[in-house]
């Protein structure tokens, strides 16, 4: 680890992300960047910023409560391996990927009885076709989205089966974020300074309430999809690891209470487990936080993935709105060859999610020092994502 000014920087981080975290530090009491860091919107992915009284929607991001869940199943690995093609066919057929999708199956959840849904009237203007936010959220519960969001079937070092997912609060969270950025007159642009709001202001209290509701919604969505995957495979769930990595938590560090905003960073308190993905052609891990001085220095934070080395635009040769901007840096055939060699049964995906676009997780994790220990290494044998024809201008 090194320092840029007083900011802990884990690993080799691109200059644009360094500039972003330096700007964030000018508007917060603490900032750090994890080893998977790269440029995001205002605050870098992998960025952690904290203040005692201010909370930053920019450092939470548009995909509020994006996170990972991994669950170990009771079924034998040999059984799953023998059926992996049909399992992935069923996952792709029964779980919805992409924008503005509905799950296609009925999900009843007590979350929708929460009175906070009735307090969202001011946000209804951001909904299309007059849908209420609760109705949109109910429709999208159990859908995965696009971009780097996925469903994985994995085998660990003990030949045990895990299923894992990565996604957040879907369109509901994005609408909340958009509304608050507008209400706070947030500066626009990749290099814009972060937007913050006082926790006791009217907008601050509203944002915290909406963010926390989006967090519970994201947990419910990931629960629903993992349970659906277990049902498709025909197995019971015996162990679960579940974390947000786009969220703000009220935490005590160095004897003071802070709002700790992690954008693409996983909380890693001593003994706390986390699921960290690599790419569709790389292993994932279950990690556990360790109580060390470096862990304290990083405000108990770690990576959420491997981190990009090629941007989506460069990888595909297209802008986020689908306009051609040059030759793609990665050919589809090259991606498929890597995935095949790694032994993955793939459904969906485009070259912006190719393994060539990412760092190797095994090289990234050591850059976090002695803050975490790896408990399990999970090798994907099946991956499902949104397809090449899915246009998503909100990918981050």
C-alpha cells in the first residue's frame, strides 16, 4: 500500500481514479481506494469516503445497494457437473436479465408492507408511464439486470457446489439516486466533485431512508434469485455469505461515528465474511476480515471484484448508448475461447465482460495486505448474464 497525499491506495490504480479519489478527499474527512479501483462517476469504483455528519450519494452511486450473495448447496459437484448445460439453460430461461424486466414468477415479500413506500410520493415523477416506485420495484424483484451482473454456479476447493449472484436495487435504486442528484443540483461529469448532504437535513434524512429501503430491496432480490437457482438445481442451501458494496453505513472508527460510503468496496470487519467475484473466466473467493492495523487504516474495507483494465467502450468499440466508436479491443471469439478453456458453460455476455477486460483476482487480493484471509476459492463452471443485444446506458 502507498499513500497519495493522506489517502491509502492499494495496488496500482489508473491515474483517472486517483484524481477522482483525491477530489473526493477534499470533500470528506477520510478517503481510500481499494486494489480493484478504476474510474466511476465522480467517485471511483473501489473508493471509500467517510465523514462524521455528511453522507455522499455520489460515493454510493446510481446502483444503490449493489452487492454479492453466495450460497453453498448440499448437492454433489459430480451431479451438477453432469447436468451443467441443462442447468444453465434453465437459469437463462427462468431468470430475467436486462433492463426494465419482470421476474416472470410471483414473489411475495413482507418488504412491500413497509410504510416507507408510502413516503416516496415526491419521487414518483421519475417513474415512467405513471408507475409507482413500489409497483416498479415489485415487478423487478427477482431480476438481475445487465452490465456486470450475473448468476454463477461454482465449485470450491473441497468440491462443494456454490451459487452466486451480483446485482443491486435495479431500476428502483437508480430512480432514487437520479432524483436526489437532481434535488441536490449535483455537478455533472466523470471528474465532478462528489455530492454530499448533511445527515440531519431534510434531504439527508430522506436519502438515508430511501437508501436503506433500497438496501433491503436489493437483499430481497438477491435472496429470491439465489433461492430460484437452488430450486432449478434441485438442492438445499446450507451456508450463505451476503454483502452490499455500493452503500453507506453508520460505523465507529477510531472512537468516532462516521457515514462510511463504499462504492465498489466490501465491508471487512474482523470475522465478517464477504463474497468477491473475479470474472467469468476467473475464480471468485469467500474472504474474512482480519483485525490488523492496516484493516483499521482502510476503515475495514476490501475489494468487491478484480477491477477493470479495459473500459467497456474500448472493449466493445461502442459508446454506452450503442454508437460505434472504433474497433473493439476484444473480439467475441477471443472471449469465448478463454471461457471455454476455463471450463465455463456461458449464457449471454458481451466482450465488455470478457476476462480480458479484468485484472486477475489472485493478483489483486495480495494488494489488500493482511486485512483479509481467503476462506474458499470458487471456480465458476456456469455463468449467465444479459446478452450482447442488451443496451444498458447505466453500466458502471
